């Protein structure tokens, strides 16, 4: 078993005070009526450096947010179909694929930076969008400006956006977040040969729209696989693991050996399970060379030392361990019988897998404390 690595968790229990040297940013949320939109409202309402100046939702006209999200009923915010007038520093998009990219140029012309929680700015190659999303990207010229918003991998690139206003951040998907964080130390070390990922998600990951297969009678006491043959999130996983492998090759003069995954191909199968929140990514790795447990322990400890939201744990984690928080728990185990490595990660799909991660990236881009607005400890039971 791997050794538990102590990390400093973000302070919780009270709303943080604004940083004296930090800006007060005017924020709009477009797509405020879904589960992710609701989480953005919840987290940003408690952010010391944010003023929410507009919530946008289809076919809404000054609707109190509590009518859409009853748990936010104490807020005085309203949701409207029209974008807010006046200055907006940052807009968060929580929209279906293809919609944010179409709206982005107008917001950029207004001088607003973009944090997109959909897939429109996650993939670097425009040719990937017809393959994985069955659409031609509405604004391919913007992809080169976008930074993949996983701070644990791209903190320096995100921080570099501070001087480039307005900026574009493509917040990662929920499955890629868990999978990449489980595997990043192995990918950086060039240790991933063959890779199979078995992932499980709660039903909130499918969104708030009514669907027959998400009715209680179909989801309760039932587990089913879906996305067989190629889930859309595979594109992000392969892209980021290949990027880590490319960095390794460059650092070693191109002689690092295999990195990322074999031929860039990831065997990924997601499952829907009867719970509301949470993702468990179980990653089965055939390594490129023999390894031992102590090497893995040291590798993961070094990779995530000082990360405010990553905890490397000694026992397999549960999704309940991170519920409602921006935390990710990671576990790694070498099976001496099979020679394979098992890497596990758990996250809350609506927080670290969506709204919380977007806020974390937003903080880095704007030079704020990375943990601002994200001090919530996990909920239990």
C-alpha cells in the first residue's frame, strides 16, 4: 500500500476576506440554470474577490434564482435571458457543446475573459471536434489562445494569461479530471504502456435535463455502461497524457522511451451508478518497465507535494470522501501478481470535476489565492 502524503487543505469554516492586493472582479454566469450553473453560483457567491453581476438562462426574465435552485433561495440574484449590461470582467459558460464557442467572440470584444465549462476550448486541434462532437468548431481561430484549465498540469500557462486580457480557459471535463490526476505521475515518468480506464459517475454528471434513462425507476438499483466504443472525454485524456509524454521526451532529448499511452490510444469505459454526485476512475496500467511499490509511493508524493486539493492516500478512496469539495483523492498500488499498477482517483463531479475546478483556474489566471472561494471541506454522511 502506498504511504499517505500530508498536504495542506484549504482553510474552511468561514468566508475568506478579500485580499488587499487582489482585484474585485465582475462575473457573469451564462447557463446558470443547470447543475453546474448552480454550483458556480454557490461557489462564486462566497468568493472574496468576485461580484456576480449577471446570471443568464434561456427563457428567463428576472426570475429569482431560488425558483430555479431552491437551495440558493437566500440569494437576491435573478436569472435573465439577456446578458448583463455594463462591464463584465469574466464570463463563465456552462453551456452545451458548440454554444460557447459561438458566443465567445462577442464577449471577447466586450473585453471579458472566458472560462468555459463545456468542451469548446478543451481540445487543441479543430479536427478533433467533428470526430468527437460531430460539429465543425465555430471559432477554430480561438483554440490557440485557450489554455486547458487543469491547474495541477497547466498552472504556469494559466498564470501567464494574467497579462493577456481577455483570456480563454477551457475547463476540463469530469472524467478527464479524475483520470488524468490518477495517471499524471506515471505519464510524466514515461511509465504508461497499456492503459484501461474503468470509470463510474453519479447521475448529476448527465445534467439536469429530463431524460427517460435518468428517471428514478431506471437509475435506482441499476448500473450500466455507456459510451462504448469511444466516449467524448477520451479525446481530452489522450491529449493530456500525450502532452505529458511529449514534455518528457523533450526534457530527455527525445530518448525517453514510451510515454503517455500506447499509440495514444486509451481504452476508456464509463458507467452510470445510482448516486447523485461523484466519480471514481480506476486506471489499470501495464507499465513500460518493472516497478515496485516504494518507487510509486515516492513518485506520487513528489508529484503532488504542496498541491492544495490533491491528497495521496494509503487506502482506496470513496467518492463520499470528497463530496461537495474541490478535493481529489488519489491512490496507487502495484500488484505483484499481475505486474500491473492500479491508480484510483475520486472527485465530486460538480466541484473538482466542473465548477470548483473552473474557479480554481480562474483564481490562478487572475493572480488570486488559488484556494479562494474553495475552502469547503467534504460533506458527510
